[in-house]
C-alpha cells in the first residue's frame, strides 16, 4: 500500500503542477481589466459570502491578514469593492462588490469558463461529475484538516 500511495501522490503532484500552471497562465492572458488570479479569487469569495470579512478571506485562501489587506486595498482603490462598518460593532468591517466590481467579476468569470470549458469536451459527463465530486471531497478534507479535525475520522467514507 505504501508504494501505491507514493505512486499516486507523485502522479497527482505531476498532474496538478501541469494543470494549475497551464490554466493559470491561460486565465492570466485573458483576465479582465488586468485582474490577477488572486484578485479574481477574492472577488469570487466576496460575491459568494454575505457579510464577508477580511478574516474569512484570509482563512479561505490560507494566507496572512496582511496579504489579504494588500489585495483588499488594491481592489478598493480600483473601485471594485467597498467596506462597510457594522452598525453595532464599528471594529467589524464587511466587504462587498461595487457595481464596477460586479461587472469586472462577471467578465472575468466568463473568461475563466471560456478557458476551462473546451477541455471538458474530452471527457464524458459522468467522468467530469466523478472527478469534480472527488476533487471537492479532497478540498473538504483539507479544509477540515486546516480547522483542526483529523482526516482519520473520515477515512471510511
């Protein structure tokens, strides 16, 4: 089993590196308004999270608050996001997309889909579904591990 695991890990890492480099390069070429992939990710997270905070973003992308603050500042200076203070706790700041941020995000999302969708034509629908389901499970397990729960609790699934 140890030899199989090592082989699987090597295959995964090799494929992961090629896929992420290629997709990131293609997305970067087409990204709207000079948006970086990190900025796109932050816009996507803000759009998907009601009452979004910088703490949530830092945890979601596994980076320090100073890195998130730098990205947030650039997006705010570009007029793509706005900060709103909580009425009851002025220390709490919520982030949301501006109308411009929404437009740029939607254009960038369309461009990301245009980069990825041609590759899906090479796979059967059930293979795509199975791959994405398994990849989502891996993401879920990694998020749980990050939050302190052990993976061994779920190995029988």
